[in-house]
């Protein structure tokens, strides 16, 4: 990567959109900054994004309601995933992404010969980051967008993609014959379960599979390859320090569960629109309200977000972990656990699956043999057309709406 202090489009980089339209360095250099861009048209949005960084007009992809922000050149705006609410707008400095780009360029061997693909919407920070990384490194950047899963798999094969960034949910949807061109798969935005991992190994048999833990506010926190167990999200990303603390802010010893605090050169500058009661700063350290523990080797296990931890019959239940265990059933690709208030138990759980109703008896048996009583959903539902956010994650609000319509 060319030595730089700001994000800029490498002279060798080429952007290729979902329809095959291409944008090169000269076109990108001539682009005019716009505060907000349409995430469905990457051939316009990404050149405008780089132009905005250069001109000092912080660009944002993904919403027409971007506020005007006074900031220095090199700053930009991006959106949180919106898994637990309305996406928030955050501000970043170029340096916060340049740090990880330099690391990942070496880890993934991103050269002008690389063909990097992203799935989903550019309003999601993972897809945006991966696209920016490819263009800064001088690679071919293929933004495949939100096309149907079978179309995405076909395009990955047809275009000879070598590097793929995606969420577990997006990857579970891909199917077809083995794609031998893919040498690197990078997974963020969710837990990689055993079934999905096996699916990826069959679909991309030549690929090295890496996963990371992070958030829009933190960027990379950890990085794991296939030598790490799936229960761990890996070791601290280069330049990152992790501390587990209790609710009073006291550091806890290895093995203890608590709030995950991060010190890093990749932290966001602050919220521009929206806020989170779970996001806390103390000096150079940041917590976004996630729980986990560090083992004696410094490897991190994430238990889930604070708002996804509920009390059932006086026991804490981590909904994200329950979902991971539910997906170990062979007929299940997608599973979501919803919590409802209950006068007797505090909370009762409902589970939603993408499978047929004929599988529910088998899933119930799997639940009873796998999960302790407080973690067992009381009611099981199946739906078609799994709802997803632009970030490539499950849309829990839409799931709740559908379940209400089924039970009304």
C-alpha cells in the first residue's frame, strides 16, 4: 500500500459494480463529494466517498438524512449495524481504518492481482470497510450488493474472486458447487457456528477462513484463524489491548466474565446521530456493552451484548449463545431467539427458524437434549424469507412483527 495519512484510491485499483460497470483511478479522482450517497450504486457512492474525505466534507453512504458535520479533512461518517435499534451515525478519522488496512493487506496478501468481493449493502460498515480496503490497496473491488444468494455465488465463481468479506448470515445463504478461486474468507458481524464453518469449507475448499470480532465503533478487536476453536473470537488484533471489567470498572482476572473494554488506534471519534446507553469511554478505553472473558493466553470469548442477556427463572441467559446452539441442528440455517416478559419467570423465550414445520418436533428434541431448562424456548415458529438488515444481520424487529401477526 502506498504510504499515506488519509484514505485514498490507489492508482491501480478498479471498482466493479454488481452489473459489471467499472470505475478506475481517473474517474474516481474527478468525483465530487456528496454528504450522503445511494448504497445500491457503488460506482457512484465509493468515488463520492473518497472525494468527500479529500475535500473535508465527511461523506456518508446509506441515508438521505445525513447531518451536516464540521470536521477536518480525512474524517468520514458511517453507520452502525442497527441490530438492536435504529442505525447510528458515527464519525471516524482515516487513520482509524488505515491501521487495520495495513495489517490486513499483509495478512491477506492483498495486491493489485487480488479480486476482493463484498456482499450486502455499502451502508453496512463491514462491506464499506472491505471495499475501501481493496481500493486503498490497489486491488480489484467487486461490490456484489444485495443480489439473491444464488446470483452472488454465481458471480463469485464467474469473476474468479480471490478474497471475500461477509457476515455469517450472508454466507449461510450461498450455495452451489465448490468455488476454487476463493483463497481468503473474512467473516465479521456474527458468530461462526459449526454448521456454517463446515458449509464454508465445502463451498470454498481452497480458502483460509478468518473471523474477527469488532463493532462499528471499535473496528477490529480480535482476529482468529482456523487454529482457534469456534468458541473463541481470537487474539487481540495488532495494536489492540483488551481488558475485562466489572460494572464498577474494576479489571477482572483471566477467566472472569465481565464487560469488554478496548484500547485501540481504531476507535471511532464519536456519535454524530443517535447514541447508546451501553457505550462508555474512560480515557483511551471504550466499551460498547458486550460481555466476555479472556483466557490465560489472552484469547477472547464473547458472550453477547448486554441488551441480549435476559433473566429466566432467576438465571441469566445469553440469547446469542442460545441461537448458536440452535443452529447446530442439521435442518436449521437461521435461528433467532426473542424474549417476552412473563410475570412468573421474568422472561420466556420464543425461537424462530427458517425450516419447515415438520422439523419442529426434531428441533424440540434437540433443544431438550442440548440446552438447560432456562435456555429452552417455550414456543417454536417457522417463517419463510428470513428478514435481514442491510448490514447482513437478522432483522429482529421484523421477526417480532411477524410473530405478533401469527399470534394475534
